[in-house]
C-alpha cells in the first residue's frame, strides 16, 4: 500500500473521530453518512482488486476477441486463442459479414458476437493513429504505418497493396500481373485482418508500457473491453490526470 493511500485512510479515520465527538446533530448525521461511504469504498475496493486479479490471471490464457471499429462501423476482427499457440484466428468473409450486421445493434449485438470469448476488446482507429511510426510486413513486402492505416480505412485494400507492390518492384502493370497479386492476397477482409493483427500486436507487445497505454486508451474511450466488469467501470470514473500519473509511476518503476 502506498504512503499516499495510508495518509488518505488515516485522514479519513481522524475526520470521522472528530465528527463523532462533536455534539452537533448535523455532525452526527454526517458521521453516519461518511461511515456508510467508507464501507462502500472499502467493499468496492475489494471487488476491484478481485477483478484485477481475475483479469491478470485469465486474460493471457483465455480465448479473446479483437474488434476494430470506426464511426460505429466494424472494420476488422480476429481472435487469439492461447491453446493454439496465440496465433491470430481469422474469420472468413461470411463470418465477418455476420459480425458486421450484429455490431450495428450495439451492446445487444456485441453480446452475441462475444459469445464463447473471455473478453472482447473493441479498438477504435485513434489507438493506432497515435502510435509511433513503424513498418509492417504483408506478403513479404514492407509498408509503413501510414499505409497500413490507409488499408484499414479502404474498401479496396487488395487493390492498393497490388498497386504498391507493382510500383515498388518496377513491374509492368499488366492486368494478369495485377490479378495474380490480388489472388495471392486472398480477400479484402483477410488483408485487413492481417494488418489489424500486426498493428494490435505492435500495441500489445511492449509489456508494462502496453498495459499502461491500454489503461489510458480505455479511459479515453478508444478501447472498450466487454463485458465491462467493475475494474473497467472504475477506470471510467477516474480523472484522466490520475490515470496519467499512475502510468508515469508504472513506467518509472519499470525503468
């Protein structure tokens, strides 16, 4: 327990003792009111800590769903199953189309999509917009983060990739070559899933820093974790400056 938390608790106890000793009726009412608040905070803290413990233990070993959305529209989706070596599990075009339709129904649809998964993480594009630039690899070709985000927002990502490959290798832009590259890439849904997998892996692969960044993105509303248990509801009520201070403390401790 931090020194600051100990000071807060001792201060709360001292204040209650002072109020209790006061003979004024209003002070007595205030004492009982603060006692109730204190009990609720204590019980709430216990449940939050249990939720943290549950999440830390189960998230890394459970099958989880990752969704990507922008402006209320589902852009991509994939799953991670530790029992299959944590390799990304992709959905075919038909499966993804069904998820897109369910996603339109908000929490009710999200509940249906999330069936069979421990947690569903709904990313929005600002999570990746704010990341440092880096390269991704698609079908043995390297692209920067900016182009990767363009692919996710495009309705024709395969066409964009095919054009970029032909241009980068100084190939003749013949229809046969163009179609051959598109066929090798699979579907537009699959291309976006590959890009989403690489971006989310980049975001989540930095240990303590990733956990801290995820907390901040949850606070901003850029990541929604479903079902929303007490831990994540608690984060919503924390002032953003408190979250940033907690992140700073974690980063210093890990340095």
